[in-house]
């Protein structure tokens, strides 16, 4: 296995383990009867770590280590980081929301098969189950995750406006004003056309990859 392949295998396998740990912590909370209001305090650190490490995937695409779109990867990673750090981290009132827990469940269950699929494909191993989950899990997980992101954003907006989070008002030395509350409205509205667009795109990807795999099995 070449150095590039070895690195990507270790990266993807580690991320699969990381997200497995995150979802296992959520499962443990549920098994001992803890409510969703405790989810954030228990998984905050590993969740932030494994989400932020995905910034490396932007570099992977930019450096040509993987054949992925830099822009698409950047948008996907940046949107999650905005929700997690700019919204949830700074607005304690939404941390105990059920939508945070459903968000974590959707992200985790989407990432585990994705990373396993990539890791196994690098070894030439059988990826039938991982591939099917990779290109089928989104049917439920994408609406769940995107819907949770929208609800967290919407619920946080009154507090963002009240506290002026991430905003810059005049007068100031830069002579520049920035209203993050208005940006949140734009982001929220972008979900409306963005969600069906991405869902249809992923349906096409699912058909493409699963049909190609079926053809190879027949051949």
C-alpha cells in the first residue's frame, strides 16, 4: 500500500472509530435514562474534535489527494462547523434541545458507513454492506440531519439577535457593520432550495454507484 493510500486508510478508519464513539455515548445516555438535555455536555469534546478534523478533507481535495470538489467539500464542512461552533456552542439554550440529539445521531450514522466505505475500498476489501449504507442511509439521515440543523438555527436566532453574537455594529475602527442575525436568516432560507437539490443529487449518486456495483457483480 502506497503512502497516500496508507494515510487515507488510517484517516478514514480513525474517523469511523471517532464517530462510533460519539454515537455510542449518545446510546449510553439513552440506556441509563438520561434526557436529551444531557447530550451536549457529555459528547461536546469528541463531537467538536471529530467534526473539526474534517477540515483536513478540504485540504485533501485542494491538494489532489482525493478526487473531490474543493467547493463542495468546503461548503459541507463549513456549514456543519457553523452550526456546531457558531450556533450550538455559543447559544446554551439550544444545547439541550432534542434537535441537537437528532442532529448528532444523523451525523454519526451518516459518517460511520461513509468512512468505512472509503477505508475498505482502499484495501481492496469487500464493501457491499458499507457501500449500500453509504448510498442508502441518506434517504432518512439527510432529512433528519438537515431538518435538525434548520430547527437549531431557528431556535438560536432570537438569542443571536438579543446578544449580538458574531455581529459588529457602528461606529467602530473598521467602519464596517456586520449583522450575523441577518446572515442566519439567509442561511435558513438557503436550506429550502438546497435540501431538495442535494437530496435529488444524492439519489442520482445512489443510482449510479449501486447500479454500477450490481453490473460488476453480474459480470
